[in-house]
C-alpha cells in the first residue's frame, strides 16, 4: 500500500449543527453560551456534498461561531427553500452518532446556577463521570443535548460564571473498538481516561441512560502543533457502546444540514494528504476536497464517514478571517506546523 503523505491534525475546529431557525439559534448560542464571534456567514448552494444531500444541489445558510475564550466553534446550517426534516425518532443514548456536545466551563456550580435561574432546560443535576470530571447536561433552544464540563485549559480564562467553546463530544457507537481506532489511531486522541462496562449514575437522567454501556473516554496525550492549536485546546471524546441491541442512527433519513448534530470538524493540513490517509484506511470519502472551496469562507474542506456513518470533516484554513469574513489575512501555504501569534487570533475572535 502506498504510504500517505504526512499531515497534521491541529485539533477539533467546530461541530456542525443543522438547525430549524438559524437566527434564533445563533442568538441563543451567543446569549447563553458566549459564542459571540461570527467568523463567516454564507448563503450558497451545497455543491460538492454529493450523497450527503442526495446528489442534489441545495441552497443553505451557514454561519460559523466561536467563543473568544477558546475551544472549538459551532457551524449552524439551515436549508433555504426546503423544509427541515426532523429526526425520525426521539433520540437517546445508544443511537449511533453524536449524542451530545461538550462545552467547557470554568466553574460548574456557578454555570449550573446561571442556567437554572435563566429557566433553560436542565436535564441533569451536577454529576461526576467515571474519571472524576464534573458536568451537567442541558438542552439548547431546539432541544439538542449539551454537556457543560469543568475545564482547566483556556486560551483566555473567563469569569467563573461563564463558559468557553466546544471541547469534545459524547458519541454512541456500534463498536468502541472501531471507534477507538478512529479517535486514538487516526485522530490522535491516544490516552484512555477510562474504559468500563456498566450502568452509570451520571447518565441515568439522560434518555436511554439507564441501559448498560461499554464506555470509553479518550483524550490527547500530547500538545498539538498547528496554526490554531492553542486556541482550540485539548478535547475529549467519549464512546458509548450499547451491546446486544439493534442500533438506530441519530440521522436516519436526514440530509447534511437537517436538524441535529451533523459532523465533527478537525483542522488538518495538507488537506489532500489527510483525505488520502483516511481513504487508504477504508473510510468513505463522502465529499472530495477539490469540490469544497467555499467562496467566502477562509477554509477548504472534505468529508469522510466511518462504518457508523459518523461524518468527520477536515478543514485547511489558509486565511485568517477578520470583520465577520469581510476581510482576511493570508496565512501562506507553508509552515502549517507553526502556531499563529495569539494577538492575531484575538483580532479574529
């Protein structure tokens, strides 16, 4: 087998989220979770997404938001001229795909009190996972599950009652062994925090949380390099495998952009080398790199899927967007391993 070219993974860049109402959801994420920086927003055809949109070119609005305190962002996606199709069933843990997105907080108690006072839909009390990390679960304005988890690493440290960006995800998988190959070997989250089987108290209040799971949490074991690694920071991914059941999928019957968690996106360069790496390891290349240059965005990207149809998006950011994408600073084709100075990142976010 041909040895693929070397590439670098700088970390989790954003989570793609299909929404019913982009403006209302952007307002909620800005007001409640501090995603105040719009990196870019476009309304254009979804050319190049292939089977992800059933081979049809469909018009979409997309907006990428970041929290200035660091962490990954959220990309909100809404179809234009097509009614969004909701999930085919009520989602619960064990349904294949992204079950919840993790958001970093500096103080769990103060953030819990803030959301309870604001009347948001809290799903659990403050709980502690098997590794001793404290968190609580709530739902966003359209009902998607979020986990706010205490974190120690920050690009900028917020006040104790505030939060940062995305720092991982809770993923239901048909096989934790296959999921471990993806996250540990191929995405380089190679340190296991725990790997246990049982019924877990911190999951009991979640839909489907009373079932027995094989549970694996992974984190990165080294400091990443790359242009924006310091801003993204480390992430943790937790895999839940429900054994002995017929698995449903969180996105059955839905297109890329329909409501729900759509993808995990990672900053990788060179983009073609990353795509080749995954294709040679039998991942489905769902969207080709050369087809996916967004006209007004600062990045090119491609999409692969694993056996569970979990969509992994690769981005290569070659321009630093300023003023909501109206201006951009070229970063150059070389030195993708070099970190961008913090002062430049602060201008963008």
